């Protein structure tokens, strides 16, 4: 089967299912595993926002949306040349990937025979079910079932490890200019890790807020996890965010690698124990020995 993935999380699912050799097309943002572009074609492009500040990126996105312009470009010619059997796309977030409607229109225009599967999870359970959906569409349902069972077992182990401990109030800042309170499956991850999510939007889109509203939520731990900035960029932003929360512990996370891409690595985010994936900004409190345990 010839597969095309139009979002990074779907690419990660494909590889986790052992289907990397079937992947013929990806996006310019797909990166896991590191060798993913070997033998694949980039069929979706977009603006390189490296070097732009969070405020500049927000202004660019708002201007594009207001103008009715796409944030991503589907290279239709490249897609047609790949002759895919299955295309994985989404409608969850216009800022994160090309909407499925655009893909379906392109497929119809090209006369392509590919099936189009849209992955639109809003909760952690939805994410796990989307893995099953990819497995079924790619004709490897047994692999998907085994993968999901393993991920659920890991989540259960984390829950057991933090059971009975006091739950600290945890706010996740998904963007800093303007500040966004995290949504979708992120509150579920906080729950699994033993925290009490505050100022979040469970099972709904993340939403802009204010620093005052976040302070009113009285978080004891603040996780700064801006999409697309990696750990170093998140750490720089967390240093400034810490000024807004003098009484809280402020952590920076590699959001793309741990909590915002709806794939298997979300379980790594719930069970975060690796210093290379997180860092503590200046804070009046000592760093916890287990970042995943909010105790």
C-alpha cells in the first residue's frame, strides 16, 4: 500500500505501525524518525517560521486566516505522481496542517483513487482510537491493536505510580504571545501524570487567555510548551513566563516531541523523566526529581 501523510503526527503513527517503507509522501514538518525523507516526496509546504517571534507568528496566522489564505500548500502535481492508495490528513487545527476538505478537492480534481482518512482527535482516548483507524485503513489492524494495548499499559503504569499522591495544580501554556491555555488531550496527560489541570480546555481547542486569568487559576506548576519551538525555544520563553508566576514552578517542554502531536509520543509526555526533554526556568522552588509526578 502506498501511503501519504499530510501531518507529522500521522507520519509518526505510520512508522510506529511498521509501515515506514509504504510511506511515499510527507509534509515539510514531518521529522520522526530522522530518516523519514529517504525515498519520500514532500507534498505539503509552508512558510518557514524559524526566526520569527511568537507574536510575529500569531500576527502572520491571523492575517492569513482573515484573508482566507491557506497556511500550507499542497503540491498537487507531486501528489498525483505518487499514485497513493491512502492519504492521512486532518481537520483538527488549521494552523497545524492542511484541512481535509482541501485534500479531498485536490484528489477529486486529479482523479486520484486514494482513500482519504481524516484524523481529528480531541482527547487522549481519541488519539489512541485514531491509531486504530490508521491501522484499519492501512490493513494492519492487529499491529494497531498491539500498539494501542502497549500505550494503554504504559499510561496505566504512570497512573499507578502517582496514585494516592497529592495533586498539584498544573497550567499548560501552549503559546505565549498571546498566551493560550492548552486544550484537546493535554489536560488528560496532566491527569495521567498526577496533576490537576487548571486553565485548560479539556476536549476542546486551545484558546487565548491572559496572564491574569492564568494567575487567578493559582497554578503550582506551569508548563510552557509552545508548538514548533523545541526545548531551547521553550526555555527562552519560559524564563519570561516565570516572571508572571513568582510562586509557581515553571517548566519548559519540547511540545512537538511530547504533548502537542497526536501520536504515540504523547505517552512519553505523560511519563516524562528525561532531562533532555524538559528544563526548569528560574523559580523559587527546587526542581522535582520526576517531572511527570506533580507532587
